[in-house]
């Protein structure tokens, strides 16, 4: 099981024992979406960044910085005829 949240950390858990296996702080603000595609984790944060993380090598392999808040992502899965569209909530700061 993989979790992310307001504290900016992404955690990998042993869901049978409830024990923390690994932890990474990739984002500088809240993690709002996580998606596992094959051996990769895609994370999206309120810092306007999307990270691609290799779950086998246990390392970050890509960083994508947007000029604006990322509100949705589209994952194209090889050998699939349909693209999976992931809608993320469009969040705005209370300070605006």
C-alpha cells in the first residue's frame, strides 16, 4: 500500500502487518494524487510537480514542473486500447 498527504511524504506500507517499509519526501507541499503503473509510481502535488518514481530501483526517475496547478493527468498504458483519464480535484489556495 502507498500513501501520500499533507505532510509531503510518500510512504510504502506492508498492508498485512501495518508496518512502514519506506518513506520519501519528493514534494514541497501536499501530495494530492498517487497512481501506480506497472513498476512506477506517479505522484502529483500542490507544488505543481509530478514525479515518476521507480518502485523496483527505489529511485526518482523523472520530475515534471508545471507553471500552474496540475488538475488532471492522462496515463497511456502500453498494449491497451483505451487511455485512463484520472481527474484530480481542482484546488485553490485559501489565500487567493
